[in-house]
C-alpha cells in the first residue's frame, strides 16, 4: 500500500512538472523530447502519466493554454498586432493560429479584439452565481506599481474555479499546522483568466510561500517559483464573488484603458485574509497583475 501511495505521489509530481513547464514555456516551441530527458522518463510514459492525472493529453493542453493566453493578450494589449500575439504565444504559423482560434471561440482574432470577447466573457461570468450577484465596484481603485522578487511556493493545483477550492486550502492549512509553520504567505495563482476561460477548465493554484528562505522536505507538496517582474498591485477587500468580478474589470476595463500591456505570466493574489478559510467568507488581499510599458 505504501508503494502505491509513493507511486501516485510521483506521478502527480511528474504531471505537475510537465504542466509547469508548459505554462512557463508557452511563448516558445515546446520540445517534449527535451522535457522527457529532463524528467528522466520516456515520452510514452510522460504522455500516459499526464493523461492519467489530468484526464487530457499534453498536446491538447498546450493548444488550450496557448489559445487562452492569446485571447487574453488580444483584449489587453492594444498596441500588439495579431501577429505579435501569435508569436508571443508560441505559434510558428499565423495561419494555424487563425484556424485554431476560430475553432475555439467561433470568431476570428480580429473580431475578438474588436469586442467580440464581451459576450463570451459575460456568459462565463454568469456561470458563477456569486459573481453575478456581486455589487462590488472597482473604478475607485488605483494600483501601486511594484517590482517583485521571485517567490518560492509549495502548492496544490485545483482544476476548476469553484467552491471546492476551499477543500484545497484546507489541505494546505493542515500541512501548515502539521509543520508548525508560523511565518508564511497564502497565495492564489491564476494560470488561466477565469473571465475568458470556462470556469470548469481553469487551473487555480493554491500556494504557501515560506518566509526567510525556509525550506521543507515535502513528499506530498511540490514547489515552484512565482515569476519575478513588474506588477500592478491592487489592494482589495470583499467577498468570494467579488474576486471574479474584479478580474473581469481589471482585464476588460482597467488594462485596455491604461497604457500598460500584460504578458503570458500569470497574475496572483496574496491573502491577508483568505475567504476560503475565514468564517465570514470575506477576503483581504493584494492582487498582482504583470505589466509592461
């Protein structure tokens, strides 16, 4: 039984490494031969393990992530051409990009960029009753521009943006208590923009970042680095549904109206009060979105 658990943990670790590699190399041609050599497993086993853990194959995952990143950049980066966006998301051929984009979103990148994303995004927002009911407004918010260092984090991936994220945070809370950790940060990493990606497809990552360069040998929890860079930092207070509505506002209104552009790096939120763990389901957080000028 112990051997089976160790095998399962190893497969999850390998699958997480593959997904992390995809997300951090989505702007270039992804070499799976090179990746299999790095992981010291054959390509056959790499594909099989990934499919067993995530329920989808690697090629479809790369395609989905590239399209989601491209769709996001098309609505935020007003100074970038469609060709620029295709290149930023690792497409070697613009023809291939145009074809796959239309297959996914039922419109061309040009139609999406000119406002076609609005109906698509609004339909996703309606998938969350709490977001649909939110009365929060954000026009009064002014960001602070900050340069952030790389953050090493222990994490659990959660497939889908839904109420079950609470169970993921409870597992991390148990890990924190079991290791008697006193100084740490709770961070939510949003690999996918949940306002243009169906909520059931979103990759939400719950992270614990330790202070003072402390490390822990963990058999269950993998670790990765949240990217350094320049970010716009928004300080927020609210309830669960407000987060999705805020992300909708920051990507659809604030970014396009600003002179900033974003990148393929994921945004993240550092909790001062975690709504998934607080009794009143309220949050206090700082939300960091990568920007460039």
